[in-house]
């Protein structure tokens, strides 16, 4: 039998695994689409190549010192590799189960397909990522300060962590039967009879919900891995928790910073057909998020004080952060309301403010506040058709 | 012989029991419609029938073969299901979708009558375009074509006429009627369109609060037609809620 439109580059044995076959065909099509625009594909390929070479050359010294440190604390490397593998496989299992449950091929006799192939697709992400880490470790031997023995030792540590963590993550993420769980574990239960009245509370909660959604364990696992690696050897349990807490607060503040432009755009797409004014739109959206920013910044300042930073320094950093938050939020909301793109302007303004602050203390803050007020004014005075 | 037997099926999400002992049969050559307000469990029942969800209890058989457990594969060989348009893979072309689906159903080739129907539905010009460029109606046509592949005993359609233009809709109804006349299959269609029930269905069931609250045979549907316009609509409205 022949299937003329299935690309020949796809191996024949994949025909026995239709779900994977469908994914493979989609990938081949995606690449073909990209190749139809040679300028874009060449640009991407050259950029990736240059970035890789640059990273290898520029980071070789730093990486070799990290490797020396990692070999000193081999248990941490195994633990970090295991945690990463566990979170990866846990997420992967959920992705596979969701894909199987929602697939357009659900009514076909998929169940008869080979279990060995299924197993291979299951462990593929872990294998290729472990292989990438090992390859990187071997590539570092190009730098004379890293020996092949050290490289192999690190590779073995990573592989051991992955071999232990992967199956654990897979096993831990097994799902209860459909009738034992609610429709979504992120859907809160209703505590009382909800009242329905005009209110902007939902808008105020939206960016916070978005930041929490981005912070789900499956999304934040890389950050967790990085945070664990920043705990110095010999740190007590309280110290370690303190460091992890600081990372969590920092992550939340950054997520909230990005959430407002993201949510603002979505909210405007939804509300564009209503006669909502700029202030009626912007204030509910930012009021609770800004309160969280202030509380989070105060907490971060407290941490900085606990780490022996001067009060003036921690206050200064806190003020700069809040000024940048105001700047980015004001530009993004005002320009979204005025139906203009804001990403480039927000990036340039932030860079300019930081540059000015580096030259003259207080100048960047003043510029941020000025630009923020200017954009709020532009948003408020924008006449809607 | 029935192509579909649903016996006392219960399904729940957490504490919420969506299906509370649903029983339903579709005979070969019969076009059966599943009616009911939004959120009563029509789609959940269809998901149980096609094997997407495992019911908490009860049994579902397609041409006498259980859809769950070890016989699932054999049952699915006799099943045709038009998935929702949003489930189609956007990065595949229509032709690739048909081919992958045929592979998944262990077919030697794409059925001639499905290709002929594609021509009649004026889907052929879109065959080599990517699914993510399709309109809703074009996607719907592809879903139906996929559901008809492999000459299935039971064809399950969930709001399959939504988004179809009148001409395509009529073409599809005629095609299904031809298959039914030849006793090739039975059709189960979940729909809100009472027009289809009145003019094409051989049986109908109304799902309310997770149970089949009312059934109409072909004779009863014929009698309703004699009562004038909107008779079925009034009959549905008169069925009391079970809560």
C-alpha cells in the first residue's frame, strides 16, 4: 500500500504508531514551511550557529570552573539531575496522557500498537537531553583545563541522576481515574453562593492568576533547578529554604511584571467593543498587582538587609525596581489601549532608564516616572471611536 | 442486530455525576439522534462511546464488542467518529490527515466512496492545503470524511452539521441515508437541530440530568409530524426535569 502524501523522510516503522506518525508529519511540514522562506531559515540557522560558537568560546572558562565545583559536590549534581529528570518525565507523562485523551485519532485502534515503540517515545526526551548534557560536558574538554576523566565523571553523575529521577517522576505523576478527580485541579471550589453584580475584581485578579499559572511546577522546574544549584555547600536547611524563598519571590515579581502587558492585551481584545475608558480599564488591572509588587519589593529589601546590604542600597534598588514596573506597565497599557505595539518601546525605554541611572543616580527613576505619567496621560486622552 | 448497545452507563467528574445510568441502542440501518440541553452530558456520553473516557460503571458495545479493555481495538475497527474540528492537527494537509487516519485504522487504501463524497462536498480543492488554513465548514467536512473511513458499523457524529453550507449538508445527509439504506451502518448524531430529527431520524432520545428522559421511535416521530410545525419542540419542552 502507498501513502503518497506522507513524506518519504519519515521511517516506515513509524506507520505502526499513528500518534507519533502524525506528530512527525507535522514537524516535517513545519520545516518545509520554514524552508519555503530561505532568508528566514538561513538567518535562524546562522544565528543559532554563531550563538553556539560564541557560548562555547566565551563560557569555556566559566564552565570549566563550574565543572570543577560540580565535581566537588557530586551529590548535589546527582540530586539536581534527578530532580530535573523527575520533573521532565512527570510533565512528559501528563503531556502524553493529555495528547492520548484529546487526540483526533481517539476512535482508531491505537491500542494495538507496539508497546516497545511507545516506551521509546516515552523516554526519548530524557535520553536526548541527557545526551545533550553529556555532549556539552565532553565538548568542554576542548578547553585544556578540563580533563577527559573529569568530563566523564560529570557525565556519569548526570546520567545516574537522570536514571533515578526519570522513573520516579513518571511513577509519581500517575493520574487518578477520571471519576476521582474534578475537571481541573486549578479550578477552585466555590465557597459560597456567588453573587453577580458589576465588578472589576476579576480584572484585578487576572494578572495574579496569570503569574501563578506561569509558576506551576511543570513550568518553573528549570528555575527550581537553578535555585537549588545556588545553595552553597554546607548551608543549613533554614538557609536553603531562605534562598529558595528569595528565588520564589523574585520569580513572582518578574512574572507579575510580564503578566500585566500580556493580560492587558488579552483584556483589551475582549473589551474592545465596549465603551470602557482608559482609567476604568487600567486601574482595576494594576491595583492589586501593584500592591503585590510593593509587598514583594519590601520583602526583597528585607532579604537584602538580612544579607548585610546597607539600608540605603536596598531601598535604592527597591525604588528602581518599582519605577521600572511603573514604566513598563504604563507604556504597555496605554499603547495597547491606543492600539499600538509596545514591546520595542518598552524595551528601549527600560534600557534608556537603566543607562541613565547608571550615569546619574536618580535620573533613571525620574525618567521612568516621567515617561509613565506621560503615557498614562496619552492613554487617558485617547479618544475612542 | 444493534451496532451500539449502551447499558446503565455512569460517568462522573469528581463529585459531579454527569451520566446516571444511561441506556441506549442503535440498530443497523437506523439513524438515531441524541438531543438535550447544553451541559447534560451528550458529549460525555459520546466520549464514553468512542473510548475517550472510561465510564465509572456500565457497559458499551459496538456491534457486540466491548469498547473498553482488551477488545477496544476490535471495537474501534467497527467505529467511525467525526472528531471536533478543533482537534484536527493544523500542520497536516487534508490528504495527510486522511492517510494517517487510514493507517491508524489499518486500511489498505482510502475508500472510493469517501473520495467521491469529498468531491461532492467540494472538499477536493482543499485536499493539499494545511488544515490550519481551513474555515470551520471545511474542517467539519474533513472530520466527517475521517469518520466515514473504513466502512464503519457505527458512525458517531457530534454536531457534525454545524458550519456546513446547506448544499454540503444535504449532500452529507443523502450519503448517510444511502449507507443506512444498504444496512452498512447505524448513525448516532448528537444535535440541537430538530429539523434533522424531524426529517431524517429513525429514532431520537432526549438526555436530561444524566439520564435518557424520553425516547421517540420512528412511528412516534411520524405522528409528531402530523401534529404540525414545532410539534417536536413542544414535546421536548413538555418533558419534565428530573431533579
